[in-house]
C-alpha cells in the first residue's frame, strides 16, 4: 500500500513541479527575449561576454527548456540546461549575496527554479509526461 501511495505521490508531485516551474521558466525566458536590449545591458554590467548573444541564449534556454519541462519531453536534458542556467545566475548576478550563508543562498531569486530543476533532473519527468508515455509505449 505504501509503495503504491509513494508512486502516485511522486507522479503527482513531479507533474505539479514540471508544469508550474516549466511555466515560470517560459515566462522568464519570454520576458528576456521581449526585452533583449535591457537584459543585454544588465549582462554587460555583470561583465558577461557577448551580452546580447548571452541574453538571447539564456532567454531561449528558459523559454524552450521550460516548455519541454512542462510537457515532460526530453525532461532530463531540459532540466540539465535549466540547472546550468540557474547556477550561472548564482555565479554572476547573485554572487555577492548568495554565498554569505545557507539562508542567503535560499533567499535568492534563482533558488526555487534551481531546486525544481534539480528535482526533475534527479527523478525524471514521472509517468504523467510525454517521456513517461513514450517509455510505457516502448515497453
């Protein structure tokens, strides 16, 4: 009984995390792409190389990675790319504040996105996903 409840709970939780944070990533990516010059200016202030290209790549990664995450398609690949993006945010935009303490780290804007990406990277998309449907069909 506990195993069945655990499996259903994991499936439901992964679905909620994927859809919710997939949507949040898509919104963030779309916002960056719609305001590319402003985002590039911010990236330039962080001394990132090729700020316009970097802004476009980050925006596209968040938009399309978020869509893949929400759909549960190529989920681990998307989660890996999104994890790298959030780690990059910590290493650049949040580096001054994030590493003062564990509390400071968890209070930064990228933290819930990073956590969601890591959960999906670790556990996959779950059964209620395109990936789950594909694996059930091939079995």
